[in-house]
């Protein structure tokens, strides 16, 4: 099974997550983008996600998730 560590998750990221206010939220890494579909790897495995319309159309290009 693929893990976040395979995609760069390390102690630095874990320490920042531990200090954040986002406890309980799922951490994932964008590993590919195909059109509007984002392929993510999380601690629960691989998932496919699609951005909400208000985020997709209301954000500047540099604000969108990237590989």
C-alpha cells in the first residue's frame, strides 16, 4: 500500500500538523491532476477528489492544489 511517506511526508510535516488546529482532519497529498480530478494519497490509501466549484472558480491559479 502506498503511504504518505512515499510522497515526502516526514517529521517536519508531522510536527507542523501536530501544532496546527486541524486535528482530526485527514491529511493527503496531491499526486496527480487530470482535468478537474485530483488524485490524492492519504493515510487511508488513494482517493480521487474534485474541487468545489466556488474554490475552483474563485481561486487564483497559484492558490489551487498542485502536484
